[in-house]
C-alpha cells in the first residue's frame, strides 16, 4: 500500500475551536491520514483560525502567511474563514476556506487536495456509490418528497413533504461522480425547483464556497464541473425564469423538463395544478428569446375526470402554440388513495384512448417539423452504444430513456461517454441521423 498522506494542523483560538479541531483530526485519522508536527513534513496544512478580536485576527493571518511560505498547500477553517472574501483577497493561493464548525467542509477540501488512499481490503464501495446507469451519466437526487397535493398523485402520502439535501452533500456527490468519469449529471427530485424551501435556503460551505440551498444557486454551482447538467421535474415557479440565463451562458444544458399536465383552466384546477395558458405561453416565448437553443420537455394527462372535448381541444391548441420539443402523454388511470378518484364525470376508456391517439399524432407532426430544422446543423453528441451501422448517442435535447436519439453513421470506433460533433442529415418524428462532422 502507498504511505498515507500527511497533514499539518494548527489550532488557534478558544476551546470551542479546539473542540472543532479535535473533531477534524479524529475524522482525518479515521480515514487514514497522518498528523505531523512540522510544515515541511506535511502534504498539506490545515489552520483552524480565530477571528474574535484584532490580535487574534492578526495571529491567524500571520500563521496563514507562514504556512503558505513554508508549505504552500493550506486549508483555512474556523472563525476567520467566515470572512472568506477578505482572507481570499489577502491569500489567493489557499486550497480552500471554510467557516467555523465545518468538519464536513474541511474534509471535502482535504479529499479534493489529497484523495484518501484506496484500500482494496477495506473499501468495498466506491466513493460515487453503486450505480445502475452507464458510467458516463448519473442521476443526482437533490431532495425527497413534495409539498404539493396534486389530486392525481399520492407520492406525498408515502414519501412525505419536501426534504432538501444539504447543498454541500449534493455538490460533493456531484464531484465524486465527475471524478469517476460521469459526463452528464441529471438533476432529479419530485419538485426540483422547490429545492431549499423547507430549510429556508440555508447556507452551507463547499470547498470554501458559501452556497445557499436554492435551485438556481445549485444549478450555477453544478455548472462549474464542466459536464452536462440536465434539470428534470421543474415545477413552473416564477423563479424558474432565473435559470434561463445560466442556460444561455452554457453553465447548464438549455433543457427544461416541466410537467405542465394540461392546458384547460378547469382541468388544471381539478388537478390542483397551477396554470394559465396565456401566461405559460408568454413565459415560453420569453425563455426562447433569452435562450434560442432552449429545448422544453413536458408531460400531459388526457382523459382526466371531467375533461370534455372542449377541454381536450384547448390542450391541442396549446401544443400548436407552445410547440414543445419533447412531449409525453398518459391516459388518466385511477391510483388508489388519489383524491381525483372521487371527482365526478369520469371519462370512459374508449374516449381516453381516442384522445391519447389524437394527442400523439398532433405532437408527432410538431416534433417532425422541429427536428427537420436540425438538418444541416452540427450537434455535440454524447455517445451511448454501437448499433449495426455505427453508433447511437444523445444531443443536449435528449434525456436518456425518455427522449430521442442521434444515430451516427460511421466506421470509426467510438467509446460510450465520448463527445463527438455530428452533422445532421436526416430526421423523423423523434430521432436524428448524421455523420461525424470532420
């Protein structure tokens, strides 16, 4: 086995800081790091600072300066770390800056600088966990449960109300996945855009960055990894508008998965869903003006109790106006325990099937027209697997398993997880076809 990484540790300040230092050192030793007394013996140095009075601040700053000169690889934590901008301005070469009582933040910084040694006799599970997806993409769950009470849904009954994961935990999982070779992070939850509401947007530190537990801030932070970030199950709150500029900047994929469910105000009210067809269309237009490459996916329910032919026609009209890129449709089916089961005027099965078929034909025509506009374009494609005449992959417009595919005619040997540029030559209702763009 390789020799363990060596950490120098300086603890300044009050007994509370000493207690924090003990917790950090305990974690370091438990993970196999050695604690050494000299700067020149260490692979990195941690300084637990004090910032209570001017003399303590001065002592902390002098210690940081000394450690940087003697060692060069320094992590700052403790009370002075709460003034991260001030410290970073004075010492821009620090590995990380965390606040007080931040054992997890310190450990994340240590892991980033000096990854723990892998022991095949002890480490039975990789850091990124066991995944059922291919190596090049992974689902990143950011919360559990839901605060909404849609009449057709029983998820809150068995998963409970919204519980957001701490943003530093989410970011560390994302980091582990990217380090393991993941090229696409698919952000999921029951209500992604509500992330952080339950904890009042609490701030955590990750690798010295103060991050609020908030949908838009998480999207921005994930964008720094340089991989595809795809946002799923986004409830159309007003603040969703704030993520569109991030898509225009290329920080996250210009892809929004928003389950609108219907377009009839009467049916949406019965579903206990928000919705004004005019406002939704206005927002979509505004989003596309800000980010012309935006792809919108949505799902709808036909045959909901009380749905009339007029209601259904409103849905078709909405599709014609919204011209969504990717659309799924479900026939309403009673779910045990769902309030919608008690609504009057259920729709018979034959009518449900007829409306489903008409819906799909209507959307297929829109999808065919939109994909034809891709012909002649060059798209970046994430390679998935071989097929008989080449390889198949996905563009930014295609989420795995639910959207279309890009078929690549090539004799080249590609690799799953590889990015290639594909010149689009043909299309159909759902898929694109092309060749490697030389």
